[in-house]
C-alpha cells in the first residue's frame, strides 16, 4: 500500500518531538525579563525596600558601571519588565547587597567594585518614603565611598550580626592583597563610615559568602568559597564567643577556620547549610559535601552537563532537583552550549534556556509570581539577557 508522504512527515514530527521531550524534559521554564537595557548584569540580591512583603532586587551591571534597584511590581505584573532606578554609578560593580545600615528600618545598598576602582560604596535613599515613585527617582539616592576599604578588588559582601548585637559586614576580595574582612560597628548608632576594619583571613579570589550558624551555638558564622591560590577552598569561620566583660578581647579573638574541602578544584558559587554544601566548579563537575562527625566532611563529584566546563552557580530544590548556571561564552573552543540547566532527582540534565554562549551568574530560588512554587532568578552578562527569571512550570 502506498503511504501518504504528508502522513509520513507527520509521524516523523511526532517521533522527533518525543525524542526532544525525552532528552530535554516535557515542561518549559519560560524566561521573563526584568531588565535587559544595559550590559553586564552581575549578580542578584534580594530585599524589601518599600515594605510590601515582596522581594525587590538589586544588581550591579559590571560593563555598564551602574547599580540598580528593581521593585517587585506585584504578582500580576511580575512577567513584564520591572520598575527600576539607578541608585549609584561606579566602574566594575561586582556585587550589590541590600542592608539596613543605620537601623531605621529602611534598606541601603552596598556595592563592591573590582577592576581599577577597588572601592566599596554605600547608596542611601535620602528622601521621605511616601510611595514607590520616590524610591524610583535617582536624584533621591546618594552614593558615598567607604574610604577605609579602598585598595582591594572587592567581589562580595554580606551583612552579619556580631555577638552582643552589633552590626557588621563581611567582605571578600580577589588578587593582590585579597582578604576576607569584617567591617564592624563598635557601638550602637555609629555611622558606617566610622566602623572598624578587621581582616580575618587571607584569600586568593573570594567568590561567595553566606552567613549561617554552622555549629548551632546561636550566633552567625561565615561560610565562603575561595577559588584561587594557596588559600583556595571552601570553609567556614567560627564567630568568637561573646565576652560581655571585655569587648576588646572579643574583637581581638581569631575567627577559627574550619575546612570543608575544595582544595583540588576551582570552586565558584556554593549553596551552604550546616551539614551539606553544594559547589560549582570550573573543572567539569559539581560537588556535594556532607558533614559526617566533628569537623569531618565527605565529598562526591558529579558531572556537569556534557561539555559544560565552566560552572558558575548551583542551587537545589526541596525535591532534590539541581539548578546549574555556567559560563559557556568562555569555553575554548567555543561550543554552542546553553548556560542554564536543570537536573531533576535521578534524571539526566535538561536545558532550561537554549540561548548559547552565555555567562550566567548566581541564583536565587524564590516564588516571584505568587503561585506557590519556587522560580529561578538569575542574570546573564554576555548575551545581554540581563536580569531574568524562569517560571516554574509545576503550577
């Protein structure tokens, strides 16, 4: 019997679609753009600037030399570009983080700058917060350098509370003279420009910092990844015990370092918890570290997606799925590889976004559209995707 050629084509298309879905997954993570008007989005951090209980975003645009704030527009508008304001300018912003520096309930932004600038800036909202329009007016923001920190290529910062209730920031830098450094408040109400610097560890290239109580003693410790040189690896620094009778003694105590691993790999971003750490690497693998007893950790290396060498960031869902971003723009020779992937528990890697030769950065897993599941928030530097989020297809 002669077969209808149109029917044959239809059968082939169904077969091809089945093959594609079996490799790439049946569900689509739709990309939504928050901002792609500039070049070089580098990092996403979360905070609530207007008190509406929705996650706002700050990001430094490295190539464009600006720091921006994005206000969550509400769940119904979350899939459109978000209202934005440039809160400050400066060459090579590598990180920007929200924190309430002066304890007045309003968030400031602290930005870290590498390159030749080698500075940390505080960006303050100086007007009265009556509505979002005031927040979104760039003339209402004032930027000042923290001159006491000048001279290092600053990469990352995170707020931390010290024993006794004092505020502080921990900052990491790279290359010559790199350190993990505390900028700490000496007394309540002290302006951040007068805080004290304490270098707590030499470093090569600090990639990530997380503030967690690692030893369940009720205070915050510092978990870090350092990717270069003799100091590289993953570890945590134990906050010294509070001594109410002699604060100076506490300030002079050493933050004891506990090694987790990573000496034999170039570690990029991590996801840390007291008994489990995930790490992406530039060595074609991602690594899971699990605490066994005492200070002992065991590790297991798992393969990246095929031919993906330069991992960037990694996060995990509660159901065991792993999200991995990568810098496929820097691969040599440059293959046509996507840069963001999902690995459901027990399954193969699936492509989230097929855009090739990309450089994605760190990840936040949050419910952006209010439908009850976690979406993927990230940013991309090379293909000008900008600040983006991927909608979880579960709901």
